[in-house]
C-alpha cells in the first residue's frame, strides 16, 4: 500500500488514506485529492515528477541463512572472534541481498512502464470517487497537474507534449495548454522543492529544479540555470567560493557530492560511493554529509571532510536520517525516532531526544534544540512542546534572534518568546541567514513564487509565468 495525504476541510490539516499502486497524487480542493494508480507493483512506483516515473526503494532486507558452522571447542577469545566473523559475514550477505533487490526493482520498474491507469478522488470523509478505471495508455505519462479542480495528465505523444483530461471515464485531448490551478499552487504537492534542496549565500538564492540548479539574485529579477545535468540532485550547501550538490545513487552505488566553483562552474567529485545523501552542512570550513543508506536498513552515515581534504566517518549505523544541523561545536542528527548530538571533532554520540517521536525537521535556536514531530503535528524544543498545532512543518531557519517556521503553507515567526504569523505569502520553504530571509512556494519541483522577507513584510521578487 502507498500512503497518500488527503486535505481536510481546515487549511493545513491532513489525514492519510491508503491507495494501492499509487504513482501520482495532487490536491484538488479542500478535502479532496486525486490519485493515479496502476496495477504495477507499488514497490517500484513513485510519484510522477518532472522526470516521469522513477523507482522507489522498498523495505529492508533480512539477513540470509548463514548455514551450519560446527567449530571445535574454542577459547572465550576464539568464540568472540568467531562471532565477529559471523556478524561480518551476515552483514556482507545482507548488503549483497540489498544490492540484488535494488537491481531487481530497477528492472521491474523498466518493465512496469505505465500502460494502464485509474484515477480516483479521495475525500476527507473516506469516500472514493472513481473518475476512470483501467484505461490503456498508448503514450508516455509525464506528470499529473490540476487546472482549477480538474485533474490533467501531461503526456508525451508522437514526440510532443500534450494534455489529457477525463470525460465520461475516458481520456480526452486538451487543445490548449492549461494554466496552473489555484489549488495546486496554494498547496504544493509531493514534487515540491524540499528545504534541503536550497542554499543561500551573500549574493544569490540557489535551489534544485529537476536536473538543474537554479539561482536568483537576492535583489530579485529572473532566475538563471547555474548548473546543468545533475540528475537525482538531493541537497545543496554553499560557502564563499563553492556550491556543493549531493546526488542520490542510480543503478550503481554512485551517489556523490559535487563541488562546483562559483567563479567558472568548474566541478569536482567529492564524496563518492554514497547511496542517498539527504542533507549537507558546512561549519568551520568542514563539509558534513548525511547519507541515509538503503531503504529500510539501519545503515545511515554522517561523513565529514575537513578543510584540508581529510574524509572520515563521524557516526554510522543510524536509522532513517531526516535532517542534519550544526549547533556550535556539535552536529545534530534527526535519525529514526531520536535526535543525536555528536561533537564536530568526533566522539561518542549523546541522545538528546529518544521518546519515540519521529523528528523530521531540525535546528537550534535560543540555546535549545528544536524539531518538528511528523506524527503529532507539533513543534518541540528541548524543554517543552510549543503551543498550538504546527501542521506539515516543511522547514525552519534562523534570522538573527528570530526563528522562522514554514508550517501548513504559512510562515510563523518566534520573537522574544512569542509567535506571530506573516500574512500575504505562501511558504513552502523558508531560507535565511544573518542578512535576510526568503520564502519559496513551489509545485512539482518548480518554483512558482519567491518572496524576500523585509521585517514581517513579504516582498515578491519572482513569480513564474504560465505558458498559454
């Protein structure tokens, strides 16, 4: 089963339903979401983004049978060494099994091109409204969009991009390219630009858009393509001279971090042999990389490369890594159901939060560690939960003595121990440094609006033009 979110009547409130074989999802209106399903294996289906269908990692792989080992009587030291060898062999076999499973899933994904699809509208009260069932698809489906409250499929037919809508249970051609619907812009979908896919330096705002890295001057204007051909880009970080781009692995274990010189675009490969790098941070000239590892396996790793170029492992054996933050001389890691603190210089980690919650967005502010709880829709600090509900916290950032939180499509600001809401701007992601803050609204991996936050007044500096 694939879990998809359904909007409730209250803005920013969500609940979950199950949709077997879901390959794409988009919000329609309050309390309604449309889901595209296919009879293919749901373990190899993923939401349709700008790059079409992509493979989605499945669950963890168990350790295989080691066979029977009957060693002669051993000393305690010998037994200890034998047990270590068994564990090493088990880890090697588990790794081989995971890699084999990944190869099989990729092959299955190639065989599971979208040939038959159904469209269903899920309502917040549990009702399901079938728009079309088991339609044959003689063209390539690129993505799902919404025009007003009507779902549209963007397809590639006979070498050209085209649009199809549902009428009488069938796919019907749309002669004119649609304009983005207000619901889709107001409530960005799963393909939205993520908080770790942005970076900010003294002159520009950067973000990942498809297989490109875009940048926009802090003063506004038109975005430009800064880096091309960075497939599966997942996270950004920047220092004075370079932009760092993390890439997920493809068919091989070839995930990496690229270092791209801002002055001339020259790129170098940094960390290699990564699986799913999810976050980058820079502190004291060192680059910290959080690699989530294989889906379902507790093999998350935080790497660090010193200013001199020396690379080492800071911490390993972590559950699902969701975020990484720097707090002075310590590194904060949201992994599994814990938040860990590790000295930047390296040492045994300390568990800051281990109460069984699921932290997903992490930062430090006002002497405390702050994190969002994805299960309880709450924002917590080290000392206490914050008042009110914080639905779908997408990102947090610090601007001087202020904490900025993008939650439920709104921006909340904590200043002098009090919360306020910034009106007049959608807020999917907030990015800030000591010199200012920017808000981004996005849909399907494409920036739709960007605001510069002057005090509490959002000033629009970019809005995407729709193609008529």
